[in-house]
C-alpha cells in the first residue's frame, strides 16, 4: 500500500514538472518574440525597456518556482508594443 501511494505521488510530481516545463518553454518563446520586436524598434520607450526587464526577472522567479506565472508582466510588454507610435519606432 505504501509503495502504491509513493508511486502515485511520484507520478503526480512528474506531471507537475512536465507542465511547468511546458509553461516555461512557452514563456521563453514569447519573451524571445518580444525581444526581437523590441530590437527592431529604433528608439524603444523607457517604459517598454523597463517592462521587458520585469518580464526577464519574473521568468527567473518562475524558473525557480517562486511565482506561478508572469502573465501580468508579459501583457504589459504587449500593451507597450501595441501602443508604440509607428513614426517613433521607425526613427522618423
């Protein structure tokens, strides 16, 4: 009986780890896409750069299991990218 409980706990832990790894990979890909978008901007705003740094910090905390997600930080960067003035982004 004890062996069965241990096996069930181990399986649950493995599933949790697998889900965390999937979420981390998705977050990493999203960060990379945002970083590419930011690097294409001639003069990114200070808020955009600051918010992206917050995402990177949150990603590290997520990797260390200290936060459940970074959705708020990622959303802020996407809002910043969406609010950019096209002329400013192209350096006109």
